């Protein structure tokens, strides 16, 4: 007798599911119990035959409570470590001046934010990452001169573009932004400076 996720999760046609082996998911169109497969229509409308053992029920929309329970912002220890890494700057007269404010790094890679991200759709991942971005901005927008590096990764640029859009619209009066240090982050991070 074949053991598969349909027995464990009671999957049926019409159920929203996520793929275990790849990012994304879709809706089950049909199930072939004999072969242990399902025909899944993904978010782009493609029909994908998939083993039932590679499917799990899709996670429901994230709540504000779930978002606030996560701790994407630096812990106190990480904050101290980051503070010690802030380089000294120089006045025009050549004397050293030490930076007093550490740069806050917020890693928006989904694997850093959510334990079971493989059960989330692409849209849910972006929604969650943007919620963390907004939470950080709301916590820091009154700290004039604060520097925040949002590490979004290079990828397809979807998260980077979504962050830029928010910075250009919702936060345009409270901050300026640019690509973070290429030497430290490559093309995968955005530096935000609160005005």
C-alpha cells in the first residue's frame, strides 16, 4: 500500500497546495491515487503533474500577530557586534571621529524570517518580507540619521523593486536610499538613511 501526503493531509481537488521541492504552489485539479500523483495548476496557470508526497496544504494568509512574533531585527548581541564593525570616519582636518550609530542590518531572505517558508507561495513570501520591511521602517522613521541596510538578495529583483516602490511613495519624505556597499553586499542590498 502506498503512503503519501494525501493520506496524511487529506488532499482533494480544489485544495490550494505548496510544492515541497520548489518554491510556489497552486490548486489541485485532479488526483490519481493509483499513481500517487496530482495535477496541479500553478499560479501562472500551468498544469504540473506532481507526486502527492511532494505536496502540502498551502499556508493561509499571514496575520499581523504572526508577523510581529518574528524577530528579524538584530538581537541585542548582534547589535553590539554590528556596532563594533562600524568603521571610523574622518573630518576634513584629518582627525578621526568614531561613528556613534551602528548600521542596522535587516536580512529579508525568507529563510532568515520564517522556519517553514517552503509551505508559502511566492506572493505570501513577498507579503511577509514587505511586512518586515514596513515594521522596521515604522520603528526607525523618527531616528534621524539612522542607516538601515535591507538585505534582499539579488534574485529576480522583485523584492528589491517592491522596496524601492515603497521608498519612493510611502517613505519618500522621511528617507533617502541607494544601493548598499557593493563590496559588502554585491547587488543584494539597499541602504536607507532616515532624514
